[in-house]
């Protein structure tokens, strides 16, 4: 039960964090989908090379060592990055020039 609550809270926190970071990046760089691309590039780099010692050979097979507990918050963060791009696009279509 406690683990389920922790996963839910982590997912919401990652969603809000990526939405905020994506929204700010979209405002500053005037791009819409850049945060999603940046998130995927950073995520792949961290997921392949970060958890393993230097002696091991990092490969894409290392993704198999992660469990569902890791993938749920990551999915929440990816959704947050997408929603930030969608929000910026909606604001631009609504006539807001600063976004």
C-alpha cells in the first residue's frame, strides 16, 4: 500500500516538474516540442550509462533491469513534457504572443 502511494506521488511530482521545465523552455526558446526531445535524449543517456560501473559495458539491454516502478514516473514525466508543449501551442493559437 505504501509503495503504491509513493509511486502515485512520484508520478505526479515528475509530471508537474516536467510540465514546469517544459513550459519555461518553450517560452524561452520559442519551440513547442523541444522538451520532449530533450527529455528522451537525457533519459536514454542516463538510463544506459548512469547506474552501471565503469567496468561493465553499457548497452540498450540494460533497460531490462528496470522494473515497472521505474517506468511509471518516467511515463508521467513524458506526459508532462507533452502537455507543456500542448499548452504552449494552445496559448499561441489563442493569440498570446509572449508564449
